[in-house]
């Protein structure tokens, strides 16, 4: 019979053996994964590119060369190889310290680590991130594995293709034109994520399409289906990837951009200088969206380089804009021009029988903007009835100038609402308290006002950029304003206000001190 010591020893031995087995299995798996990443150098580089349809390469250098990210990239590329095991993509790694010529030829030597996906006989694709993460690399590879062009045969297929896409590039070839077909395919591989490409091998089934559009064998054409009309531009020149790519970008029509939160919104089309004409569509009117886009497409080319056109379904992120400009009740579509240089907004009146929604009306209104014949829209509150018992008057755009230009000194509190400026909300309460106390206890020749700058975009003749902000306008020279820069409490604010009105006598000073003590 085994004693307890022997049993315990046996159990521990079994556990240890199991752990060793697990470690060994993990080591085998790790070695297997490592073997899945080819070590590429000058001797096997050309062969690797020739023998593999897709070759994913990490250009790297040893971590001791001062590249911290390189060590991480080496680890991540092993994960990538494992994740791409069933895709047919071969993964390799180049040490740019020992294979400097390859890295210089691929123009990556100064930007390591760097990842490229090579597609045999077509193109290479650059991984767009500096930091290497396995899941991001796999996503990048998958985006570039798909077909780069569509092959069309019949007249019906061609017609459907050019009417399906707003912009499409189609090559029409005869048998034997292998060299220019290859150049066209390489162009498609470079631009396929931006434009749809198609290849048509000319036959009796599709020659009628060429005749209809005055096309010849070997021609390339950019088809544009905009505003419900189909047109095309022919390429006239030697077919090479660089020349065709240049031609494509030179002939892209001025487009109507459909923007949303998912595609980056207005930031994705804001070039910093060109005003943006935006058509806002309420979600319940989305069925009409294609009609709105088609209408704008009829005129967009006229405004090339002068206006960017955009159509956007109103989303939650647009709430502030809609509320600020009082557009909650305005019927869809809402037409606005954002002047990105001046930040001014120009709002089209509602479309009606006199001003119907059509291309001519929008073109005419846009032209007025470009001629500077439109007035910007300034959001503002209506002039309120003042409460005579209140020490602080409520100011808005239309009564601000009259208030500060009155024949007395003025102190104005500029603020934003609590949702945008919590300390504004707290300090405006202190300001009102101080104004009320001074009105009761000190006979100061001054009036107090406050203005919500989130609801009054433009204060005539005055600019305020920080909130909360308290400004003093003297009785005589209104340009000699003074800003309060003290602690946001009643005592310091009161002292500052009193310092603006030196007391003329000892009794006045005593009254001023009393006002301070009350607070």
C-alpha cells in the first residue's frame, strides 16, 4: 500500500508532466506560426513576388536598432499569419538592416515598421497605419483581396453597370491587346476603392453599345450618371497606369456628397476654403433623398471649385445646429450655405409655389451668395419685455447696442447656458445677486445687463470669445471697456464694480463699504 507521501509525489509529477506537455504544445504551435512568416531577402525577394498571388510583407528592423514599434510589429505579424492561414495570403518579413536595397526600392526604409500587400502583376497596397495591430492588418488585407474590376459581356450588362454607378471607368478591348489591358488592370487595382472599373471584350453581343457612344476598340471611357442623365468622357492617349490615373482625377465631375456620421460628416468634405451648400433632409423624408440628390446634380458642375454640395439626413449630432438656428419647425429639405472661412451661415427661405424646389431656384440662390447679395442668417432671441423690478436687464442682439450706448455706464455679463458652461450658470447667479444688492445700497450711475451668447450669435459691433465674461462700458467713451479678471465670488466682484466709481465723499465711501459688507 502506497503511503500518503508517495501519492502526493505522484500527483505532483502528473501535474508537472501535464504542464510540460502544454508548454511543449504551445512551443510547437509558436514554431509553426513562425514558419508561416517567410524570411525575405535579396536572394528570394523576386521569386516570392512571382510565385504568390498575394504577398503581405512587414518591412522591419531589429528592435536594438532603436525602433520600439518594430518589436511589437514582429510579434503582431505572427498573429496576422495565423489569422490569414486560410486565405491564401503569404506573409513575409524583410529585415531592412540586412536587406537595405529592397527597402529603398519599395521606399519604406525611413518609415519602419511598414506593411505592404503585393498583388501579383497588378499593384501594391500600403497599410495606412504606423502602429501594427493584427486585427487592423487583417481588415486591411480583406479590403484589398476582392476583385478590382468587373468583366462585362452583353449590352444589357454594360447598360446596367454604367447606370448603376454615378462614376464608372470602362475599357473596351479586342483580343490580343494584352499590354494595354494589363495597364488598365493595374490602374483599376490602384483606384478600385474610389471608382468602379469594368472590362469589356468586344463581341457581337456588345458592339451596339460602342456604336451608340462613338467608341472604338482600345478606348477607355469615364461614364457619368448624374441628374438622371448619362454622359461620358473618352480617354485619348497611351494607356499606362500613371497616365490613366492622372486622366481619371482630371476628369472627375464636381459631385454631390452624401454625408453622414458614418463617413465622417462634413469634416470629410471640408477643404477649409470652399463654402459648403448643404441640403438637410428629415429622416421621414428620406424616400425623397435620391430626388434631391438628382436635382443638385443637374447644376453642381456649374459651381465647380466655388461651392461644395452636400446632402445630409438630419441626425442626433445635428440637434444643436437645428435648435440654434430655430429650424425645428422648418419643413424638409432645409437649404443652407456654410461659409467656412467666415463661419457665417446663409439660410434659404422655405420652398413654396413662388420658390419651388428645383435646379434653377437653387442655382439662382447660390449665385446670389457668390455675388455677396445674400445676408447671413444670425440666430437671435426676440427682444423681451423688461422686468422693471429686476436689477439686471435681459439683452439680445437687437437691444444690445441701444443698451450699452445709453447715457450712462453699463456692465454686461456674457454667458452660455448651463449645458455648455456650468461655471457660467453659477457665476451669473452671483452677478445678479451683486447687481440687486448694489441697486439697493449704493447709488451708482450704472445699469446691469446679461446676454446669452448661445442664443444671440452676433452682438453688433462687439466680439466676445471667452465665457463667462463681464465687461464695463463707461458713460462717455464706450470703446474704453474694462473686463473683470478677478475671483468669481460676490465679494471680489462687488469690490471691482465699486472701484469703477470712485466715491466723491466720505459718506459715499461708507455707503460703498456697507454694500460690500452686506455681501
